[in-house]
């Protein structure tokens, strides 16, 4: 009878979970062939849009501009959707109760799920860049200061995890038992329009720009582009401001997300809605 | 202290309407309108000793699953106190959860049909804290116990319901916990597999495990349980040792079909000390009590008054007690 797992045992859980997901993924060979074809087509579409758009002020070539946006978007969508999606799966398959009765507990389980999804997202991003660079001839210089992209990306992921958790908490708090819920869906959908994934937000009407200024991803996307395309470094004030802004966002949103998620679980414990069928 | 001690546990569920009614929800939130509640458990108390098999019997909707979930620390009651394995139900419920093993009738839906039995169990093995080096051996061990070791590379979609339940049992056995909570473990299962699971439950008892068994299979409960609680609409109607519950309405039942039943006959029979109860239905008399030894006397008495057209004697079963208790309750409910 174990009540909790040691660090090594938690790593073991993660390892077996990754193996399990990989096995499931390989079993659907056709579906992953299709998803690669879909990514290829997406990149091709933007390549041809680039033929018309060409250069955009401040950032240069549109194709490289949008490749960066698409890559960051992978991580954003993953972070915003996976918590809710996982709740949904756990509820309908009775996993939630069994996980709660195992010494593994929810935290280790979510860590395993998130590790898989980020590995998967990273593989997609690598695919975007490989196709973009080697098939469609995108040009990246990758300056020596490019490493700052990684902490910015991590901070972005942390602050959006807060929103992802709030979204997952709605599954229980607002009884949003589908795999879509207004908060996470709203942020994920809006960020396509206003956060600068596909075009700079400055072309938006002024009131809409206000929304884009609230979202942390707008700053992160812009900063990452400045670093990769304009060779800006950590010494640039706008990059420093972005980092501070992301830290503030993380400090507010992550604890709020965790608090709401736990409140949701507690509500489900009272209502008897941890599992659907039994 | 006993592994399971519960006292005055009351569980109420909010009655949910279809769809989302903003007006009503807001009113209830502001306490203008009262919530509708369904009482799933009403002041339920009992304790289970170590190594005992405790049966919870009741018709659909009686509150069996609700009770099992509370014992597992997965559902919070509104009132009452409980200690499971000496852990407090509210404060230490995380520890309760990892000290009980819960097995549900359709619990195998946690398995992925696209993975082999072995690969399905592997994840739950490491989740229990088995090390990577020992998990394979342990899975093979438990699969041998449930008789699935030759199918370890099969996929659960090819398994019958009975085998899937065995697979679920195997998952339970990956961890060694002192209390087993079984919610209708043999429902939807063929008699052969059900027999296997019942044997297994006996085995658990031998190994000193404490078992709570929720079921509506009375015969099964009678065979396995040391103690039984009969539950209906959240109330405990009877709680006693299995033998005592069975004897509650007399050890044996004699059913006599007669040409006619007269008050004199009834008076005559009820004057015997060994008769505990008589039920009259049209021209049939059901006589409860210590019948076997006194059968000739009873038959002779009946013959004195009328002709006998049929006789049947059996030992009273839990089924009789159950039906009687449940219908008695229904009758009083009607009278209210
Ligand atoms: N999560 C829930 N929310 C609201 N009501 C519920 C919930 N779970 C159960 N109930 C209700 O509580 C009562 C008891 O349900 P429970 O599932 O405990 O019965 P049961 O004895 O296990 O029945 P069965 O034999 O059908 O499994 C039922 O009337 C049921 O409809
Ligand atoms: Mg039930």
C-alpha cells in the first residue's frame, strides 16, 4: 500500500505513459500520414500567399514571419486545449476516479500528458521548419542570441497553462461536459485573429487592438519574431518588458488556474460527478 | 479499530434538470428558491471487521454505488463521520483512496481497446508505484491468478465481458491494499466467470482482506457474506449476520394449498409455538417457522379442517427476506 510515489517512480510513470501514447500513435499510421499532409498543405498555402504579400514592414519576408507564428501557435493551442480535453477523456472513460485512487495522483498524470503533447507539438514545429526551409526555401539566420526564445516560450506556456486550467475547471464548475468550453475556446480562437499569428496586430481596428494588448501571446509572438528576424537580444528594452509582462501574467494566472481546477474537483466530489457511468 | 467504521452518513444529490435554466440557477444561487435534493443515503451506520465480507443488498437506485464511493473517498457526504483504515473520511481522504481497492461492474471501460492487455496494465502498474524492472513480472503474476496469462498480447476488444472483468480484477491486484470495495462485480457476466470471481472473493477473505460487496444477487450475498445490510431508498432496513437475517422470518417455509381456509384452521396453526408467522393468499397458506421437525403435526392439523391439494417446503432464503422487507417498506410508504 503506497500513498505517494517517489521522484524516480514518477519518472517511471511518465516514461511508460509516453511509450503508451507513442504506441497508440503508431497504430494509427494513416492518421499521422494525413496530419503531415495537412501540415504540408498549410505551409504551401502560406508560401503562395507570400508570393502576393512579399515583404511586410519591420519584419521582412512574410513567409518566415508566418512560419514563426504557426510554430508558436502549436504550443499555444496545445496549452489552451489539452487540460480540458484530458478532463473530458478522463471523465468519459472513468480514468479520473482510478487515477485519484492511485498513488500516482493527478499531478503526475497531467505532467505525463503535457510532456507528451509538448513533444508532439515540438515534432510538428520541427516539421514546419524543415518543410519551410528545405522545400519552400524560407531563410532564417538564427542569431547567437536566439536562445532567449526558449525562456520566452516557456513563460508563455506557463501563463497560458493558467488559462488552460481555468478552461478545464469549467468542465466541472459550469458543467461544460462537451470538449469545448467558452473561456479556453474564446482565447484560442481570438488569438488566431488578434495575437499576431498570421499578421501584425497593428492592422486591426483600434478597439480590437485593445484585446490583443491584454493577451500575453501577443507580446511573446512579437518578441520571438524580433529575436529571430531582427536580431534583437535580451538587452533590448521591448524584450525585457515582454519577459516582465509574461512573468506577471504567469504569477496571476497559474495560481488562479490551479485554484479553480481544485475547486472544480471538489465540486465534483460533492456532486458525485467524477465519473460518468458508475 | 475496525477497517471500516461509518456513522450517520447522509448523502444528498442535487436534482438536476435537463438543460441549463439560468433563472432557476440564479434564484437558487441567491437562495430565493430552495434546491431540490434527493436523499441517496439516510443516516447510514455500520462497521466492518477485518477479514469480513460485508454485503450491501438493495434494488436499483437503493444507494449501493453511492455508499461504495463514499467508502472509497471519492464522494463527500453531507453529514456523518467515517474512518476507513483509520483515516478520517474528510481530512485524510487522499490516503483512504490509496488504501482501498475499488472494482466496478463496468470498470473495464478504462482500458484502451487499441492496446494489448499487457500494455494496458503496464501503465496502471507503474501508476501503483511498481518499478520498471518489476512491472512485467507482476503483471504476469496477476494475469496468471485471473487466468488470462495466455491472452496477455490480445486486445481487450476481443474479450468477452467476463474476461474483461477479469482483466479489471487483474488491475486491482497490481496493488496490495487491505480493503476491497466491489460494486456488482459479477453483473453481466456468464455463470462460469461469475463463479470464478466469487471464488476469488472467498480467497481475499482467506488472505485477511476486508471486502464490501454491493450486489443485487441475493443468492451470491447469501453464499459469500458474513454480514449483510439491506438498503432501500437510502435507508438500512436490516443489518445483521447473514444467518440471523435469513432467520428473521423463520428458518423454513411450508406452503400448503388447501380447498378452503377457515378461521379455525388459522387459529389452530398459530397456536403452535414453533410457528412464527402465517401469510394467507387466496387458498394458499405460507407457514414460517421451525417446520421440518413438525411437518406431520401441521399436515394433520390442516387435514382436520379441509382437503390438501398441494404441499411444498423449503428453507427460507435471503430472497424471501429481501422481498418481504422491501415490499413492507413500499406498503408503509403507500399508507403514508
Ligand atoms: N451523481 C448523481 N447525481 C444525482 N443523483 C444521483 C447521482 N448518482 C446517483 N444518483 C441517484 O441516487 C440514487 C442512488 O443511486 P446509486 O447509484 O447509489 O444506486 P445503486 O443502489 O447503486 O443502484 P444500481 O443497482 O442501479 O446500481 C438513485 O436514485 C440515483 O438516481
Ligand atoms: Mg450501482
